[in-house]
C-alpha cells in the first residue's frame, strides 16, 4: 500500500487504513485486504470510516455495515478510529455510542478511542463525543467569518480534547480559500483557534500536537 510505503521512509508520517463511507458498498470485496493490512501492523488507526448521507455514494445500509464492522476491527486490534460524519450527526453518534458502551476505553484510561474528523456538528454534540472518548478535530473552515458554529466548537471544547487539520486538498483556510489546500496551511487553523480562545498560538499548536501523538500512539 502506497501510504504505508511512504510512511516507512519518513518517521513524521503516520498512516491510517480504512474503507471510506463513499466506498462502503465494496466491503465484501475489501474485507480480506483490510483485515490483512490491520493485522500486519504499521497503521496507527482505522479510518476514515463513518457515514456520509450528503452524497450517499454507497447505500446507507452498506455504510452502516462497513462502519460497524470496521469499528469492531479497530477494537480487536487496539487501534483508535478516525470518523467521517456528514449529514448524519445523530445517526453516527448512535452507532458510536453503542460501540463505545461495549468496549469502553479499550486503549487505556488516559487515551482516547478516536477522533471526529473535520468536525462540523454543534457544541452539544461535540461534548457528547468527548464524553464517549473522542477528540474533536477542527478544519480550515473555522477561519471563515460566517462559520459561527465551528468557531463556537473551537471555543468551547477543552484544549486537551482538540485537534487541528487541513483535510488537504479540501477545506482550505483563509487566506487561501478557493485554492488547493496544503498540509502547511494548518498554521492558519491554529491561529484562528488561538484567536477564538484568547490563547497563544504556540500553546494551541503544542496542545493539539500532543493530543494527536497521544491518540495515535507516537512520540513527538
């Protein structure tokens, strides 16, 4: 797998593996390869997995099946999960709540069981995810002036439960909005979170980096 090969050449890269909800209809075909890849090691999480009821590129029942199976795969191999949820806030939460209630903090009491990738829900839902054992990941749109919901989440979630990301090549932050996103642009997301919270940029950068290292089990 290309991502794993690249990661083996650079200690700063930590790959994840999973079947995106857009491709959930291919679970039966992809299941043996996913089981083999996770069993062989080298990946730090299973993801991104979840539900996408905005595009519905795979039938919703197929998305549910793929999500539930991969959640169990992650728990069996003691890996965290990276969750994609779009236009499926309560549906995704219900699945994750049931799964978390069965497995608990299976990575230990001081380590989260997953992250909500490019979180776009409200503060109430974010807090419920934090209570389940998830980190909340803030993407580039937090820099958009009209994204008051995302900015409220960035303000209200405790700093030790936040991540920052780019979702390259999508969700490009200001001042590059409309252009192809780049990993380096995460600095703008960090700056926006710091400004919203009234905290120093360096403190937000260090905290979110430490949170990522804790979640994925690597050293900074």
